[in-house]
């Protein structure tokens, strides 16, 4: 029986392939988009981009669906995909643990960076992060910069560990955190501020932001560790050309992505420092 992933792979391949008869399928570039939204949303967002990338590279591009951040990085580590999208925390993890290579970084509608937020309902009675002790809390994905790493450290700075929360939910996708808080399934949650909107039936004026992080670099495209320098640069330049072209900008419009820019590891020093703080905090809390 076909698995959920194989069915998604078939669907993604059908959308992404621009001219399969003209290009050998065994040369397809396998690309896993940043899994911060549902598989269908990622398909809608990045299908047009995949077609533009095919034109630039002269080879098929096959979109692959990772279940979550950890699964997407595993696909990259194991060589099951060639390029993967992830957030800043995912990048420093993948680079430091298995040598994933930086290709380009996102530039989105809100500029070069965004913020993590901790938020609650206006009618919750909660006024600060310190008030969250004993409360139900929704994180997104454990490899998410905005939905886990940054809010976890902020809770810790307020003397609140995971064990001090009443209940912890990992809702995976960014919109799910807003939905859970708005529908009173949890008392508070964390997510990226640029993902908080009313598209999912959430009324923003009924929510209260308790904390906002310093600016966080937007996500990146990564290449597998064994990809050669020339191939990494060829793909990076193709993506940058798409960002500058009129057709490319149209293809990216549905993904709320303004374009892409060259990336440097130094851009992520702040996030790498935060990841080390988290690792130290977790090691100290072990019995």
C-alpha cells in the first residue's frame, strides 16, 4: 500500500516537473521546502519556484515533503534530498552536526529578519512571561527558532523550565500555535510574528503579545554536505537570478517570499549562541 510520503512525493513531482520528457529523471534535483506549513500549502507556495529553478538549471526539480524540521534535516543528512529549506536554528544544527552547506537565505515581505513571540489571549489574565508558570503552553517544532529555541530560553530567563509549565504541546506548524491559543486549548504559545494572521480564523485583536525576541534571520536553503563547491554555487546563482527576474518574483509571490540573498555563516552567530545556551541549559537540568 502506498505510504503517505510516497503519495505526497508523486503529487509534488507531478506539479514540479516542467518538461520531464526533455530532461533525464535521474538528474532531478530533489528539494525539500521549509516544513513550517502544511504539505499542501508548501506545494502551492513552492511549485512555481520549482518550475523556475528547472528552467535555470536545465534539469528537473522534484519537491519532497518532510514531515517536520527534524525529518527534513534527516532527509538532507542521509542524501535523500539535495537541497532543503529550514530556519536559522535548523541551519546551525545541520551545519554543526553534519556539515550541511549554506546556499542562500530568504528575504521575505517583512525584510531580512522577523521575531519570535510569546502570546496569549486578551482575556487570559496573563500579563507577563513570569505569569506562565503552571500554564498550558504550545510550542511549534523542536527545531524551530521562533517556535521553540527562543521562547524556551525566554521562559528559562524568567525561571520557568518545561517541568514548571502545566502542560506542553508541540503543535508542529506555525499557524497551529495561534489556533490553539485562540481556541483556548492552551493558555499561551510561541511562534513567528510574521506567521500570525487571521487567515485561519484567529482574530489578532483578541490576542496579547507578552514578549518579542530580538531580530532573527530568515530561513535558508541548505545543500547536502558532500555537494561540491561548483554545484552549490551554480544552484545559488540560479536561485538569485530567479529572485531578480519578473517571472521569478511572480513565482515567489504566493510564498510571501520577496526573494533570496547571498548568505554567510556569520549572519547566524546570534542563533548559534542561543542554541549553545539551550544545550547547556538542558545538560544542567539532567539529574
